[in-house]
C-alpha cells in the first residue's frame, strides 16, 4: 500500500522555523521526484519545492532563500526546512511523489500537514 505521511506542521510566529517531514512507503522513492506543495484557503495548490532522484532541486520564487528541501533515499523520507516564515506561508502542505514515463505518469499525495504562521 502506497503511503506518504507528513508531519511537523504547527503554529509558529512570523520569522520562526518549522521542519516538515514526509515518510514514504509502498513504492521506491528513489525512482520518483519528491516534492512539497501547499494550498491556502481559497487558493489553488501550488508547488513549493521539488527534488529529483538525482538531486536536482527546484523552488518556487516565493520561498527561495528561506526553504530547503532535502531527501534521504535510504530512509525513504523527504524534508522541508522552512525558515523566516511569513503569514502568507500559511497553508496545508502536501508531500508529493511523481514518476513520469513515456506513456504513464504515477502521482502520489499525502494527506497534508497544516502550517499556520501567525502572531
């Protein structure tokens, strides 16, 4: 059974930090690009950061310099270190795993973990 389980969300003051973790099971994460997306109330889900199996990383412009994505293939986990958090970072954060082949794209999602940035 494929599972992506997020943890580490919570309430933090502006300027604070949080570290999100995503534990993957039921598939081979090293074959997938892993990433974090977020969705704020009334808005569409947006990409935050992704890292390929080879280690190529992409960040949304809004989080560059503040967030860091890492992955540990040996432990089947991916992390998102979030520093200098802003109220506009408040959202439900989802872990994602995607594998694109010629004829098939396999896409997995976690249930999400809430991040609230507020004083």
